[in-house]
């Protein structure tokens, strides 16, 4: 009995202590960014193996923070979440751009992301997938009422709307109310003022909301069943639902959709940098990038991948975004430290309000 | 021989000590240290009690804290009220095969994970769900009824989730009650109510107390059910802890909340034992 216990403990400890060998790429990413067929092609071509963990921005940073940047070899946070966490916790390591095939990236996007993820003269991130968030709605039922985020509070759609209680909602509402929160990023007092206006609006709007959605699937169910007719959501969600019901689609709000870029970042204690660089170079090839676009529903920063993308998705994209709407996309700048505390208090108070 | 016994004892104790030390004591000490520091600037921290002050003065946090405590006590009480007759029937009225079958029926929902059970309730209660459709079909409602995202829905979920943990200790203690004692109660002129009050409940007290403690702890620490069924008004204390740790990256405040929850549950369990005049030893042993 004792021996068995001991043996089991030892085995368990050995299991814990065992580290990944150098050619295993532990990828921390979003759902759809590493489809199985792409992984198979990569493994066949390079001999590396890939372990995928799916997550979101907040959890990625929390996981890396807990281990001081260990446990993974390549991570994909959004570009606005690279600079702040790096300054605060030092969880990433600089990326060596020369090891990447830069010609595979859309030049303007590469430069913008590099600029947004530079800390102390070192570049930490390169772009991968980009998209927007805006309004997903049943145009037949809510199309006349809802043109912008604040229209979600209109009595005509009472009890039929949903949004997330997270920072994109605060930012979106601020823009819709005629403010410019991004311009106030460096001015804490001004930002607080904007956020308190948004808080008042969201509190007032609360009876109109059916529920605050948490995950993408939850929202899809709400919209598909018709329980929710208009919601703040990602573009891909709207386009996926559009396949089932032609009335449902993604609409860029009048005040502008919010644009995000998910990046490639090396965690500080990553152990397979070569495999990580190989993966980035591999998935940025236009044909492979098109496969990821098909799986994730979002376009990538890969130059020339558009040619390989499905026509149906391109058509949906063009239906949702006129040239004017594209020019009006508000790209997230890096989040300065301290702002999220202000936002957090606002979100807590809105959630608790009656 | 004595040396052997001692080595055996140490070896047997090691896993327990490792378990408690590595997974409970050390993380808690670390949490305490985290909760007692304040972020000054990038990577610079100072020891302070700011977060405890903030947690104890901000009305929002206090409200959520008490709301979670009161709702958990309520959930425990409702669970007890429902589980007691069920347990009594299984332990005393049902015999042989039926007894086993009934006990199994209580157990079966726990074969699937909590997530699946909660989703089950969502399918039943949602606006386009089963109950809503049934009501419309029967003519009792003329439009879809939304039953999700309320405190009542959350309470249903909490009670359902913790039912088994009340039934099992109750069945065990009630089974040990000799039928002849109940019979003697009636022979001595007692009626159903007085026999219940004077004989059955006092006998079942250890089961009631341990069941209540477990159910209360489970409800207080539940994350899934309040988040999924409670919807937009469900601020639960565990959700606030998760938010502080994961979403806000504010580990200090999250750790403070964690400690507040630990103290709260300890105080309420202690109060429950005092109220029923029992010691922890009696209840657990």
C-alpha cells in the first residue's frame, strides 16, 4: 500500500517535472487559429509537433503571468495587450524580425503592429489575424432601429438585445456617444469622465438587455433562436449566422467598428523559439493563411491570401463594410496600465446596478 | 518492530502532508502575501492593507459579499427542506430493491458534469425552451415566457446541484434510527409532529449539520450556476474573484476577496455548529 502510494507520487512528480522537448511547439491561441489540417501539414513539413491550447486575451495574460512567461512557446494576444503586460510583468521576449519572411506580411499592418508592440526599443509582436467587432443583428427585426451601439438601448428592441460586459462594450458606447476614448488613453481624468458617462448610459440601458453574453457560442444560440435580435459582437459571429438565416448579419455601426489585430508573441520562458519562428513563417504563406481564414472566419495579415479566400466570405465582408466603413474602423491602440482598473470598477458597478 | 511501525506511519502520512502543504497551506500563505501588497508602479510593490480597506468600504463589494452569503444560506435551507422527506422515504419507507433504485436515481444526475446539468436547466427554462413552449401549448401563456436570468432560476440550479450532498448524509443517519424508537414514540401518545420534532430530527442532527455545511460551502463557492443561470443580475462573489484575477489582472484584490470568502465560510460554519450545539468532531466523525 505504502509502496504503491510512493510509486504513484513519484510517477506524478516525474510527470510534472517532464519538460517538453525542443521540437514541441506549445501554442496558446484562439479557437480556429490553428486548424487540424494546418497542424498536420506543418508537422509533416518540419517534423515539429504542435500542442494547441485555446484561450482568450485575459486568460492568456493571466496564464503567462502565473508562470512568469513559461509553459508555452508561442502566444497570440491582441496587439493592444502586448505593451502593457510586458512593461508590467515582463512575460514576453523580443521577437527577431530577421528570422521571419517579412515579404509574407501586409507591409502597413506589419509596421503598425511592430510600432504598437515596441517596448524599450525592442519589438515584441507581429500581426496574424485581424477583424472587427460591431453589431450582429436580425436586420428584418431590428435593422430599422439599431444603427449604432447606443440604439441597443432603444425601447423598440427592449428585452431583445445583448452585449458583453467587457471593455469593447465600454469603448464602443463611448464612440457612439460622440466621445473619443482612444484619444483620452493618456489622460486618466478625461478617461474617467468618459467612462462615468458610459456607466450612466449602460446602467440606464440595463432593463433593455436580455443578458450579458460571455462566450461566442452562447451569443450564437441567443441570436439563432430569435431570443436576441441585436447584439454587440464580432464580425465572424454575424457571418456564420448569416449562413443559417439570411436576415442575420454583421453591421458596422455608424460610429465605426472596433478593429483588433491578434499577434504572434514569444513568451519569456518559451523553449522552442525555432519551432515558433517556423510556425509563423509557415502559417503566413498565402495558401495556409487562407485555410486559417476559412476556419476562423477572419482575414489574416498575410499578403496575397485574399486570392485564396472563399468567395462567399469575401462577399459577406463586402456587404458588411463599405469603403467608408473600412476607413471608419477604430483600431485599438495599446492599453496603458491603470485604465483597466477604471474600466473594471465601471463594469462591476453596471453588473451590480438594479 | 517499533521502528518499522514508525517508518510506516511516516510514509503513510507523507502523501497527506504533501497534499495539504503543497496544495493548501503554501498557496494560501502566498495568497495572503499577495493580498497584503499594493502596486505602486511597474513591478514595484509595497506592503499595505489598502485592498482590505477597499473591499470593506466599497458598497458594491460588500453588497455582493452579503448577497452571496444570504443566497447560499437560503439555498442550503431549501435543499434541506426538499431533501429531508426524500431521505426519510429512502431510509425508512422504501425497502430492499426500491430503496436501492431510489438512491441510484438521486445519484444518476451526478454522472454528468455540472456544466451539462446547468445547460439542461438552460434548455428547459429559456424563452424558446421546453417549459415556455409547453405553457403556450397548454394555453397558459400567450407569448414566450423567459424564466432564465433571475434569482429564482439561479436558486433552482443551486439546489439541484447540491441535492445529493444533502441526501447522502441524511439517509445514512436516518438508516441508523431504530424503527422501534419511532414506534415507542407513538405508543407513548406522540403524534406525527411531536415524533418528528422529539425523535427523528434530534437523531438526524449530525446528518443535517454535515449536509448543511457541505451544501453551504458548495453554494458559496459555486461559479458556474450563478454565472449561467443568473444572467445579468447575478453578481456572485466567486465571479468577482475570477474577474479580479483573470479579467482585471488585479491579483491583489482577488486574493483579498478570496480571504474574505474563506473567513466568511469559516464564520458561518462555526455559527451553524454553535447554533446546533455540536462540535466539529461529532459532526465529521
